């Protein structure tokens, strides 16, 4: 699910650029029971509903190339490794 959330965030980075300028924010998190989508912000020109619809559209039409998948996979490997070498994580 982390891989899916990372690729989806990457796919949304360009189309969501205008919403970022309008002070609307989104966050995709791989939760314990599924994908968590958080949308926040207020702008009279771009309602949060339209921003949410952009995310839903990308969810329904999800696609990725093998190169993007490999890039995200390597990035997540490094992230997991760094999490595991922290002493407070190992001590639990």
C-alpha cells in the first residue's frame, strides 16, 4: 500500500500544482486498514470538492510504468532500512 500511495502522489503532483498554489493541501497515507486521503484548505475559486474529485479520478484511472515502480520501490527500500536501523525502533 505504501508503493501505491507513493505512485499515486507522484501521479498527482503535476495536476494538483494549481491547487497547491491556491493553498489547498492533500495527503495520501497508507493506513492500517487502507488508504487515507486527507484534503484541507479553503479557496473560493477551487472548492475542496473539485480537488477531491481530482484525487478520485486518479484513483479510478491509476496507471504506472515499470520505471516509476522501480524508482518508488528503491526509495521505499531505503526508507524502510533507515527506519529499521534506528535504535529506538530496534529496542521495541
